[in-house]
């Protein structure tokens, strides 16, 4: 319990020093989301890629781009990338498990309040309520909050750093983007409809099962990234 209290304290510290950035991310992402989500009817009718890309990127990764620079993953040495703040905190008498938890908790700060605003507003968009009733839509929203948390944890988890080069880092991000495009293309070509449409089907027919599975995956992801961060810190030389 004391471990969690310390992790929450460290998370609150980042919130206090980043409150403008966090509020700005919520405002900007919400504003552009409401504009983009007006295309919901077109997505249902035409099943175009853009809607799926939006859900898998804008609602998961983009909010973290607003983090202050000293918290972000960046070059801090010769072929070494990490969060400068994470390195600084690692020099303090803070248990690694606590430090890792605090970084993963920030995922909830950037995403959960944002999504709790976007999804209720999305239901007011013409056409959405015709596709899903309120209970299905609540399930749909919960499903996407859990998906966003699972994907979103990847960025704060990178705070611990890597020994790599700018070229490899660039290739990695290009590779992730290509994988995402191929993954979305797989759904559209072989399944016959997009990922968002698929989650609508799950929310209407397999809501409880899907949510339970995603909760289990979220717990596993939390433990995986926490252990990976601790392992990296023990392996890397920050000096």
C-alpha cells in the first residue's frame, strides 16, 4: 500500500508541473475529435480507413505528445534515449517498482478524463444513437477506454530509455506505423469491416465477455510494462 501511495505522489508531482499541458491536450484532442467524429455515418456506410486510424492513434498516442519535453522520450546521450525526468528520479532513493508504477499511472491521467468527455459527446452526434442503443454504446465506450489504456501505456513505459541510434529509432516508428496500416488493412480486407465497426459488434453481442477479456489484458499489460521498465533500468547505465 505504501508503494502505491508513493507512486501516486510521484504522479501528482508530474500533474502539478504539467497541468497546462494536460489541459491543453484534453482541449485540443476533444475539439478535433468532435469535428472528425461527425464522419461516423460515412464510416458506417463506406467503411473507410481514416476512422479506424483515428481511434487507434489520436485517442491513444497523441495526448502524450503534449507532455513537457523533460518528461518525453528523447536523446540524452550518445546513442541513448530516455526521459530526462525519469533518469533524474532514478538517482533518488525511490524503489524502481514505485517509479515504474508512477510512470504508468500517468497514462490514466492523460487518457481517462479525455475519453470520459469525448465518448458522451460522441453519442450526441447524429447517427450514432441509431447504430447503438445506450447500453451498447456504454459497452463500446468501456471497450475503447481499455484499448486506449493498453496502447497508451507503451509511451510512458519508454521513459526508462534505450541504447539505440536516431536511425534505429526512426525505423522503429516507421515500422510501427506500417504494422498499424497492415493491421487495419487486414481487418478491412479479410474481415469485411473496420476495427471500430468490429468493436460495435462486440459491444452489441459480446459486451461482458469482451470487457472482462480486456480488463485481464490490461492487468497483464500493466505488469509486463512495469517489469520491462525495471529490467531496463537495471540493465542500462545512465552515467
